[in-house]
C-alpha cells in the first residue's frame, strides 16, 4: 500500500521545457547575427553539460551557459548590449507565469485528501520556491524537497529523512533518468508521465515493461485511478 506520493514539478505539474525551447530559439536568432545560428543548439548543450558540476540545474545556470556559449561561438566579439539581451531573456523566464498542466489542480486536490504528498524537484532553490508559491499548489504538499540532482543516493537520503519505507513510496515524474529509474532501484514504485519536449540530458532508452517496476500513464489525470488500484 502507498502512503506517500511524491511528484516532480517541471513538466509534471507545470510546463517548463517549452519555456526553455522558446528561449533557445531566441538565443539562436541572436547569434545568427554572427553567422553562428547553425550548431548553436549543440554547443549550448555541451556547455551546459560541462557546467552542471559547477552551476547545477535551473534558469540561472542555463543563463551562464548561454553567455559562455555566446562568447565562445563569436570569438569574444559579442557586444555587452547583446549579453544584456541574454540576461533579459533569463529575467523573462524567471518572471513567466506558471502554467499548470491540464487536470493537475484537480488531481492534487484529490490525492491530498488521502495521501501524504511530497514535491521533489531539482533546480535553483529560489526559482523553484517562487514557482511553487505562484502555482497555488504549495498548500497541498506536506514536504517540499528541492535538490541539486536526483540519484539513488539522494532518494535514499530523502526516504530515510522522512522515515518512509520504499514499498510505501510512489514517485511521479516526466523523466525516466531522474524521476523513475533511481526510485525503482530502491524498491519503490514510480509512474512515468512523458512530456512532448524532453531535454536531451534526460533521455534514457529502456524497456517499458511491468517488470521494470514502473508504469507509464498518458497524462496526470489518470493518476488517481492508478493509485486506487495499488490499494
């Protein structure tokens, strides 16, 4: 039986990757002035991967990677005014309205009546805290954990911290790499809800079979019925 349901935030409760995708296009357009539009996406991704250990995840680290990529691809010719454009893009992202996924509010309200809900998400602390506050969902979660990364060790530490047996824990998220496979490795259960746009870093090729210890649902509206079946 499940006692605690944990949910990821970005692209599980609210849209996030679409915001990054729009900003990446505007970034490519900016560098096109230097005939650097082609290959910008890959260069930015490589810079992000190199910077993960220094900056972690989130809009602020993404911004620093955009600036570094722009300097590299333009050979240092990028103007201060254009760096300001990148900073303005970041501020727009940080101030963008929180757009909940369809049926999220109804589902969270229903689940909170019967289960302890947790939010487990990665990224910048201030950014995620303010998004949660603006989403209107904060009051439903008994526990909120904003972590630098998601791994077997991190989930194990959280389960120990909140005294949750793995067999009574269910994690729900859009990323196999971050939300599903580490949890299954601990003997807990997981639900994968794919999002149309997924950051390349989160892609994982793995069989989708019941024996893997998780299920895939088309949308979050199906979650309450699935949880009831687990009873």
